[in-house]
C-alpha cells in the first residue's frame, strides 16, 4: 500500500493500535505526527525509531475541553500545513456502573464522552475545515463493536461514546464527501493490547467468544487504516469496517 502522499495525525500513538498505525504508515511511505495523552516520552522514542517519516510527537490531554482543536492546529503547523489524514484512535475504557455514587457516575460519563467523542468531534471539525480548503483528506475513527451491540453493564458510557463516533462519522461523510473529505470508521472487538484483558482466565473467556479463536492484532487495525487512507476506495466513505473475528456480525 503506497501512502507516500499521506501526512497523518495519529492520536493515542504512544502504544497499542496507535503505535502500530504510525509504524505501518511510515513503512508505507507516509509522514506522521504522533500524539500521546500521557506517555509522551514513549511517543518520542517511537518517533525517533521511525526516522524521517515521523514529523514529531505532541502531548495533549484530550480530557480537557478544547484540547482536540488545539492538537490539530499544532500538528498541522508541525507538518507545514500538509496534514491530509487523521486517525482518531485515542480513547479510554473506564467503568461506569449503575451502582456507583452520583459523583462517580457523572465523572465517568463526562470523562468518557469528552475523550472518546467530543475530542474526536473537535479534531474532526478542525480537519474538515482545513481539508476542504486544500483538496480533500480522510478521517478514520477507531470506534468499537460496542457502538453497534452495546457493552457490559459496567461500560455503558464507553458504548454510548463509540455509538456517537459512528454517528459522527456517517454525518461527516454525508455532509462533506462531495467536497473531497472522506470519513470512515473501524469497529474492532478485542484487540490484543494493554486495554485487553490481561488475566489469563479472563483472556481465555474473551477469546472463547470470538469464532476466529483469538483477539485481533494491532497490526490488523493498522493495515485497515492504511487501506482506507490510501484512496483506493473513496466510495466507502461513510462506512464502518468491523474487525472482531466474527464475534459480532451485522
């Protein structure tokens, strides 16, 4: 996959899926700006290891209102106004049980929606406004199968946030594809990263619910992002690619 025309911002790129996306893109010829929420040193180390394909690494706490807008502006400036792809990968998976006290319930919902949905919307808004003035671009949002099927009782906020990401993606695609701004979503199930279950018994249970027999690898998500970013199939704008080992088929 030739990504030599791509200059991408990858959020949540210090580890897991985001790191795999950044590395895959650079190997395919793209230039990338890496974002980290907390572990900026790890993102910088990855950027150094990627060589000239990595434009740099930026830190932004997407739980802070407005941080997404500022992040896009900083990344675009760092890349000399050449960004044309955004991978909205950064996200959190925190408990939001009904049995929590009111303060805990509100805090879990507010933080989850801010990071997983509002920051994505802010970054996407800034990207659309920039991309349509420079000939187009692509937005790729990492959602979740939970956005389609829901999640367990302790993660209603997470499921709702990812459902919102899917609706946002469809809306942006309908509104701006005609102006060259394409929008796609990817909805993984369990991906074998630090966000996945680490306890052996819990991992075995998770895998037992996946007909393929294993969690997805981060590199699989990266490969899907590369395909969508390549421009190989612009008519897929507005669609969602499910990567869940047939654990949720719709």
